[in-house]
C-alpha cells in the first residue's frame, strides 16, 4: 500500500470519528421549551481524539489495526497511518488544520534498521510539542541498547513512552486512551487559561475606557475640556440632523418621504382656505414598466431607476422647489414661479413661496405638490413637462430602459378639506391615465369622483352579496349550427341588488377582480353551475349530452388548490367531469405562467375541458394555442359582429375555424344576433354559436323551458 495514501485516510480498524458536538441552543429555544415541552435533544456524541500510527511494516500496521478496533465505551479514537518518512509532515498538516493528534505510535526495530523510526519520533516531537510519542519495538537481544539510544534521543521529555512489541491489543488501546485523555485535558486547560487571560485583558481595557470616559465627563462638567464638549455637541447636532432627515426623507432617492409630503400638503390646504386665490395641485405619478425592469434586471436595477427618476423630477422643478419620494402626503407650500413645460409661459406663484414638493409614495409611485398656481391648467403644463423629461431612455447597468409614466392630477379648486382625499383622487386619475394606455396625464373631475363613490358602494355591497343570497346564475345556451340542437350552456353571474335591481357583470366583475372577491364568487358560480346541470340531467334525458361552461379568472387560476376545488364541486354535484368546461381568457393564462399550465393539465387529466375565451383579442392568441393544453376556443364577438359587413373579418373567422379544426379542438362563435350572421358562420364552417339570437342569458327555469324544445329554430 502506498504510504501517502495511508496517511490521508482513517484506518479500516480504527474507531469511527465522532461528529463535533452540536452548538449550544439559542436562548430563544429555551424560552420556547418552557412554554411548550418538546422531546429531549439527543445526547451529544463522544469527543473525538486522533491517534497517528507511524510504521513502514505491514505486520506492525495489522497489529495496531487489531488494537484500535472500535471500542464500546470512552472517547472515539480516530486513527490515521503514515510512513516514517512523512509522519512528521502529517502531524504538521493536522496542527495547521486545527485538528492535532493526541499521540503518535511509532513502530521501529532495534539496531540500525530502527534509525528511520527514531528519526520520525524526534521530528514528530519537534513538529507538535503537545503530541505524545510512543516508541514501539519488538523484543530482541539488542533491545536494551536500542532503548538506551532512543531514550538519549528523546531526552527526559515525559511525552515519550515505550511499548514493547508484540503487545496485547488492550495495552495499546488503554495507552492510547490514557494519552489522549491527558492530551485533551491539557488542551482544555490551555484554552480555559487563554480565555481567562483574554477576559481579564478585556475587563482591564473596559475599566480603562470607563475611567477615561468618566475623566472626560468630569473635565467637561468642570469646564476643563471645553473644546471636547464643543466637539461632542457638534457630533450630537449632526446626528440629530441626520435622524431628522431620515425621518422626513426617502433613503433611496433622498427626496421627501410620505410623512413630510403629507405635512406640507396639510399646510398648503390651510393656505387655500385662508387665501381666496391660492391654488394647489397634487400630481400622482406611476411608472408603467417599472415591474418589468425589477423582474427582468433585478432589484438593484430597479433602485437605480428610481434614483434616476428622482433626479429628473428634481431637474424639472425649480432649484428652490422641494422634491421628495412621496411616501407621505404632505408638502410645505412654497412660493416661487411654477415650472412650465417646453419653454411656454409659466404661471407665477405667490411671492415668497416654493412652487412644488415631490415625494415618493412607495415603489414606483411619486407625488408632487404644486403650490401658488394661478389657474388649474398650470398643473397640466407641469405634468406635460414631467412626462417629456421621464420618457427619455435610462441607462441602467448597461441596459437601455424605457419607462413612460402615467400622471393623475387633483386640484384644490374642487374644495378639498383633507390631504388624504386629494391624494386619493389624484391616484384615481392616475389609474384612469394608465387604463387609457399610459404615457399621459388625466385631471380628476367631479364625474370621476362620483364614479369612485359608486365603486366604493359596489365594493362594500358586493362583499356581502353571496351571504345575503343576492347573487344569481343565469345561463345562455350554445347551439349547433348544423342541427339546431342545444349542446350546452354557459353560466353567467348576475347580481340581484336590493336597491338597484338586477345588475349585469359589467358593473361589478371588475370590482370583484380588483378586490379579490372574484375568487369566492367564481367558486360559488362553479358549484351552482355543476348542481344545475346535474339536476337537469336527472330530470331531462335530453340534457345527458349537454355541457356547462364556467368562466375562470386569473386570480382563481393562481389560487393554490384550484384544481382540487373543481374536483370537489363535481363530486358534490355527482357530475361527470366531462360535462364541465372551464373558460379562460388569454391574459389569465399568461398571468399564471408555468403554474397555470400545470393546473390546466391537471384539470384535463380528470376529463374537464379547457377552452380559450375571447380568442383573437389578446396580443398572442395563436401562441396560446401552442403553449397551453386547450380543448377549444371561442371567437370573440367583435369578429362575429363585423364579419357580415367586412370581408376581412369574415376571412379571419374562416381562418380561426380552419385552425381549430386542424388542431382538433372545438370552436364556438360568440355574440350571434342575426340570421345573417348564422348563415355566414355556417358558410364559414363554424360548428357552434351562442348569442342573443338564440337566447339572452336567463334564469335556470327559463332556460329549461327552452331546452325542452330540443332544438332551436328561427320561428321559435
């Protein structure tokens, strides 16, 4: 066996190395243990002690292997072997690695042949002063002389012991245990001594520092060190100023924060009440592609973009203006000339006031307070100037980033009493600008306010609509254009409001989406639709082949356990999964990403059909057919409505129908309202359709009467 290889591995007969003891538990863990008992932790493993066997003789190596077999008690011995030539090097490497050997058993022979062993012993003693050396030699005629020579070489050092070979394995094992215990105790004593000395030094240093502080304080009190006191006061003042700034400014951009902005806006509104002609405006700014930058380039790039945006806002407003990331909603009214856009004529502010304060409300949202305006239109001039400044490309981490903004404006002439209301309305106007495509500003007006009030009312009433039993399920049939037979129905939500009567989805679905109520509403719709079809199938044999379609939102699709909820609804209604069709818009599928694809596959595996709704309206509808596992699609009503009057739309409908047939998936045309459209769809090979021509969405009992006719006819 190669000696170098032996030195790098544990002996096969050596006791296995014990793992290092676990670190002490954190104090919090003990506190938890008092509150709620936990199982006792496992006992720590025995301490590991290392032994090195140095020999060039295979018989001696075998003898040591038998001696150091795994013991049943005491510390675990980790035994390595090395040749006489590299024994000292092995000890040095272990010492440097912080895993020193407790003892080295050096096997040698009497006479000249034992020179290598004696040399190795001396080198080991020099390499690590803490390692004990056991010289091992077989009995021979010259043993006494050899032992005398070895004793002279080792001197009187009590770290050198002798063991006659051959020896009983237990002798070597006990000797190794005793030496390793002695070595371990000495090491612990040294560590404790060093720790005590360090603690004493630290204590002395702390005492000296304490005395120094007391001396300086006494000297300052007695006036002996006035200069030092002045320095301390300067440090305190500087730190106080830093803390005040941190409390009122954004750490990332250095602009004012939400608290400062709110405070200034409150003061500005107070001036509008005291001064008849004093006008202010709040500009709420949101960046249209900031999330894309964050997601694609990382948060570092997003932070750099926010800093650059803050700098541009600062450059747009006059140097006397206050610009801050608006995380507060207040800004000190400040007199000066209002910045104007594109070199046009600016509006003069009241003398002695700042013209504006900009603030970052959080994320990519900023607010600007403009004070001392002459006319409301002056706020629009500033907004236009800001849009021009912000639309220029940004250089971020080697990438060119374009980030247009949407701005909402609220002006004080609307009669605001509270700062929060003004910021809220500016925010609403910003969302209107974003919905219109972004890169523009919108001025909040009374109509928007009334719309916001209506939305709040709808949101409040909608949250309790299901528990009050106000939601309704209406159904619209799907008709086969070749036979006129009813082949399915689509379930559609309606709201029987106690004051406003029956409300269509256009007036509440968007609110349900924004508030997250759509998840609860969608689950309820799914359960009701499955129950109704199961009831029809039990009572109407003609309904056995019919299917029911239910719309699913992006939030439902993202919700954990959606596939399980579908399965539960089917089980509760005792309905065959093949009777259920789930409709998704392209945006819902794209928002869901890989998780959406996995959910669709899980649904289809149960037999549920999955179709793409409003096909043709998304930016990449064709790619969706390839990316997601689909069973069909619905042609959006815009194509059907215009197909009879425009040849191009008719060609699109024909192309979609052929595409679906080639892919082997179902196709349904939506929004059919005339016999002319039916004839055209039949000519274009579209197999199924739904729309007002066949039936408006209606309650289940009304639809049941229609279904009992078996087929649809124009005469009916």
